């Protein structure tokens, strides 16, 4: 098992990317140096019992120099508290946790819907460092409206990828879902697809990739309390008839392995 660390991480930058979406950069040297694309961390704000449990967050970006980023939507008490943390404050971070993406040297297509975009930036950077032509790579970013997509476009463009954007309301990029944008692309069967987003989206991507002969890795989201396989709260059924624990067996799986409850 990969080494995990529990660190008191200092917030060095806070970005309000939209009304509900926040990006935090932490000075977190041990976890940042050990992190791999697709892994996650468990964060706890404060020292009291509100909230009692840590919350899981995808690693948005990590640098060997010691910086770690998370990108999240404010949806409840835990994320509200984290969003209110100011620069210079400390939080407790446990990680890196889970199994990440398997990087391959073939052309890549990254597909992110909503907060599913979060783990793909770290992946994009690491793919760009492989000895391969990154000009063949594509990333599809989808959200409900402009504010969920536009602030992240330049972050992906810096790695030489072609960026395609979609929004449900048509306010930015193509109107519609990322699955439609993916269907319109002419990609070779050798193209490796990496995907994260709502389950219906990933189920749709699984069907499309199967039909086109593309491999597809998915990063699965789940409610979890511990992040280390003890609470069994993140169990998911597989097509083989068994169960996997998202926190330790994933969060990244082959799309064909999963049972999609849609």
C-alpha cells in the first residue's frame, strides 16, 4: 500500500471560480510529493465535532514542490466550512488515498462533467510529461452553464490539449452534454478515454467507448466516512457479481467493470 500522511496543511491561495465553486491551494509537502492523478484526500476543518467526519476531495493538482489543490462545489456544511477558510489558515489533510488513473502513451481524451472536471487537471499535466505528442489529446469539459466551465479552460490549454466545452444551457461552447460532444469527435480506437462525472454520464461514456473500441477509465464518486476501507460505506457492485470499495479499490476503475445504477 502506498504511504499515507496526515498533515496540517496551510491555505496559501483561495479562488472563488464561480458563485458555488472554490479552488484552494495548500502547502502540503508530503502528500503533494506522493500524490498520483486520480487519487483523493480526506479533509477536516477545525478541531471540534462539527463536522465530525472528514470529507473526500479529488486531488485537482499536486506539485512535487509541495503544493496541493482541491476544487469543489459548496453543497453542505462541510464544504461551506472549507470554503470559508481563509489564506494562512490550517486544515487537517489525510492522503494520498486510493488508486489513480493508469497512464498510457496513446492519444488521450479526457471527459469531465461538472465537478468531475476536478481530478482531470492533474491527469492532463502528467500525460503532457510523457514522451508523446500531446497535440493529439482532447479534453471535453461540461457543466450546467458558463460559470462551471470557462474558468478552467486555460488550465487545460496550457498542456497542449484541444479543449471542447459544453453547457446544458448553451451559454458557453456547444449546447448539450459531453456525451454528444464525444460522439462527434473522430478518434482512433487506440485513443484512451479518461472520464469523471455524474453516473449517467459515465454510463453513457461506457456505452460509446465500447461501441468505438476505446478503453475507458472512470473515476467514481461515493459518499465515504473513512477513506481507508474500514467503514464499507462506499461499496459499489461490479459486473462480476462482487463489490468493490471506492476508497481503496478505486476511485478509478475500468468502465466495463462497473454496474451503473441509472
